[in-house]
C-alpha cells in the first residue's frame, strides 16, 4: 500500500495540470473526461459536462492531457495525525497544574531514647505547577514547584507505652528537564528528572496509651515532641504520559508517577521532647508521587 501511494504521489505531482482538458483513467477500467480542476494526494476534482466530480486519488490509474501547459504545484495534503488524535502544534512554552498524592517511604528513628521506628508521615495530597520551554520536539527544560502534606501516622512502636503520630509538610523548588521517548503520537511517554531544594516541616506528637501517664505530671495529654523545619537538597525521577489530542488544543492532559528524595536533615525536639531525652530526629524522605497534570501551551 505504501508503494502504491508513493507511485500515486509521483504521478499526480508530474501530471496534475489544473483547468486542462484531460482523460482520467481509473484502476477499475472506467474513465472520466473533462478538465482537471485540482489534484492532491487525497482526491482529484474533474469538471465534466455534467458538473464537478470528486474522485478518490487511490482510484486513479493515470491522467492524460490533451495539451501540455506548465505543471501546477501539487497541493499538500493534511498531515496524518493519528486519526485526528495527535496534535500538529509545535509550541515552545508549557505551563501546568498538578493534583495528586505523595506517600513517604522512609522512617524516623527514636532509638536514641529507647524507642523504635515509624514511617515519616502518611499518604497526603500533592499540588504543584510547572513551566517548561522546549528546545526541540523531544526535549524541554524549566522549573517545578510542588507542595505536599504528609498525613499523620499511627505509630504505637515509636515510644514505649505511647501512641505517636508523625506528620509534616514539604515545599519543593527544582529545575527539571523532560525528554519524550517518542517524537510523535497521541500518547507520548516521557522521562523527567530534576534537582533543587526543599523546605520541610516535621511534627511528632505522642500520648500515653490508656492506663498509663507521663511520669513527670501523672497526666495523659498529647504532647508535641518535635516541631521543626529545615532546608534540604532534593532530586526527582519520574515517568509520565502526555495525552496530546487535537480536539483539546491548546491544552494537554498528563499522568505522572515517580520517586522524589530529600537529603537527610535533623529536626530539633521541643521542650517536651527534650524532657524525654530527645535532642533531634533524622528526617530523610523518600517519596512515591503520583499526579494528574493539566497543561496549557503556547
């Protein structure tokens, strides 16, 4: 089929002479006499005595002209776009919003005061925005700003005879680069990597389990043991897919997932924490992030 189409393109490019009297011979043995009005890789339009006729170009065997005027340029056919799904735009700028979730994969450790380990927060919401500037059809670079909240965990093993909860917040500021795996397609997977800094907050609360109390006051209230923030280096590696549809222009919908890691920092204890002998906790963060992105390009 591809060979036939290429032969047809050559035939039409060399033979199409608008407004010249001609005989259009069809592959099924038929013929049409008249004047060729236009000829493209999609169709041939012939003005006959009975009116204009449009013929699918794939049905044409040859075009025979009575005269030989200078050939007219072949009209380009619309670019194939994956059945109307792949955008043909080549805009340079893209700005996107993200909604999703982040799940911590690392722990905090209370071993220094005879405690255990607990997950450094729980699954929480993620929001973000991104700007990218394309330098080619496949490569773009820009910056990412993300915020995610680490929900409180139920961590009974963090302190003996106490129920503890670890939670926190993070702001990420990173330079990022995106590379499309395929140059064309209605769904284009990409790899994204980045590095930058994060402002992180960590809070740890604890209360004695039923039947027990704090030894210094003989009470059972919830106490804030850690409440501190710190800057840390951050990096990320993600895989995503852009769904690039003509009907949605100039917007793009994406799904993205991957890993983000923050350098280990120490978060200082509150006075209540220091009363238990806790000076600080190490707060490395390894995160799994999943988001849906809505982008606008221009």
